[in-house]
């Protein structure tokens, strides 16, 4: 029995050290949208860093089927930290954000914190929010 104890003690120590280094998966982010139209889908991208946000590298995505009555995108089991959301309402259901000849969006779009950009998308610092535990955002997308 002493041999088993001697073998398990180092293994348990390594396991405890590994658990102490693992990120806490405690954040559950819920984003509720207030759309201006009852058709189409809202395409949602969640970002966990300024670099990812600036480069368009989302950590999670979701589709909210507005035509079917959905209004909420849920992102569960995230590490506590800072996040930002970009979304657009694909009103006509063609799977992309439509733009005019000058590249300006013709379909509704929004950012977390209801942030607004000036001559472009909202900046990370405007859209960023802290998530720990249950975190909710309500975003108007009209």
C-alpha cells in the first residue's frame, strides 16, 4: 500500500498544478438583440482580444433566426475576460452583409455596448465588456 501511495502522490501533485494553471471557464455571455425587422437572421461574432477584433478573428459565432422568433445568442463556458460582439442583420437572407457601391452597409449592424463607429466599425475600447459568470448584453440592431 505504501508503494501505491508513493506513486500516486507525485501524480496528484502534477494534477493539482495543472488545474491551478488552467483558465477558469466561468463566463456565460448572453446577447439579446432588438431588431428593426422581423425577417432574416442576425450573424454574430464574439471576440476575446483587440487583435482578434481588429483582424476579424472571432472566437465564437452564432446565428440568431429572427424570422423564427429568436432574439438571443448564447456563448457558454468562456474564460473570464474581456469580449466584444460584432453583428449584422441579414434581413434579406442572402448570407452576407449587403453594401452600396461605395462599400457602406445597407443592412443593419451593431456592436456590443451599442457602440457606434465613426467612419467605420466601433473600436475595441468602445465595444469591449468584461465577462465573469453570467453576463448579459442587449444590443439594438436597427
